[in-house]
């Protein structure tokens, strides 16, 4: 599974004669692993299909939203840009687009043998049992990996895909293990309300979408919107918007020759010092240093 910055909302409603499709393109592959760019054009009028993972899957959602339910996790998860979809061999799963059309992901897939060899568990217990969670929310510790993958798909210099996959395995297992108790499940009504907010932020993260404005659009009080958004996405509206801005800025830094101040303003930061401070907090280095590393 994989998604990127195409606006797939322009897809036409499906018909029985011409159903929406899911397209996958192999980006890189090796012995026991592969990376696919997957674009889905399904929407509210398309029914769900039960499928089954035949490998370990860590998919970075790069654009769009969808609902994901797997047999291993129980409750349904709302997938948003920056989050990670997790799947284990033998798990049955369904993806739904009841509240919006289309999504794109970058799907890292590993055979059981490869995964067990790489997983940072000396006895392989975690690798053998698979992931506990269906989703990892867009949190700071994932930001460098997500931005690096998005930048590679946007035309930045060549990336070591297998190394990135190994780093994803280690980070996903660590975060999955930290989430033993999981997040409270969001109701279908909450998912419907939050989906529009998430898509509005991703369409234009530089716009002035305040908490009050987002809550009004969702038809909720600011207090209830804040609680609903966090329950559905795993992060607050402010944190989500900030990470979206920083992720898009990181992609531009890696792929373009723009001045850093222009990248900051385009991402929605009105002050270069605030941008530098936020970027360093998120990625651990300054924008200049980040660009130098990505170019190397």
C-alpha cells in the first residue's frame, strides 16, 4: 500500500462496468524485500474487499485518507498522511474510503525470513508473532523516515531503499511494542468528521486553519473537535498541521534549490527563526544540514 501527493479526489464515481482500481509500481526490490508505490482511486461508492497479507508490510501513507481494519488489530484505524500501516503474513484486512476518494502509500514488503533476520529481537519472538497494531500515528520519531521516503519519490537524489526499510522495521517494532494498550477507537461518525479536516490540512497546510475554524467546519465545539481529532488520528490538529508543513518543507529541501527562507514561507511559516527551530526539533538537524545530508 502506498500513497503520494496526487490529488486523487478528481477521480470519477465508479460504475459496475468501470470500477475504481488500485495501481502498484515497483520502486525497488532485493532478496526478501520490495518497495511499491501504490495509488488507490477508490471512493465512497466502492465496496470493500477482504484481502490477506502474504508478507510483512510497513506502508507509509503519503496522501489521502482511508479506513483500515486487520484481523490482528480488531478495531478499525483511520489512516492519514504521515502514518504507518502495519500488516503481518496471514492477516486478513479491508480498506475503505467511505469519507473521501483515493490515497497513495509507499509500501515496504518483507518475507518472513528476511523480517525475522532483521528484527531487533535476539530470539525472534516479536518477528514471529507479527505486529500488535494496525497503525502507527504520525509522531516525531517517524518524521525523518517519512520525509526521506517522500523526498525520494519526489525526485530527490538516489536513496538506499533497503537501508530505509531496515530502519523502518526497527522503528515500527519499537513503537508497536510501546503501544501495548493501544489508542481508544474512534467512532465512524468521528472518522467522517475528521477526514474532511485532515484532507483540508493536507491540501493546503500553509493556510490559516485554526482550531476554531476547523471545529466550525466539522460542526463541533473546539473542545469536542480537539478530542475527536486526537482520538481518530493519534495526534492533535496543531501537531498534525505542523508535521505536515515540516514534511513538505523537508521534501522541497531535498529535491529543489530554493532558498531556505522561501521554503519556510511556502510551508506556512511566517518567521524563518521559528521554522529553523521547529525543523531542528522535528528532524534533529537544521534545514541547511538536512539538505546537505540528503544531497550526499
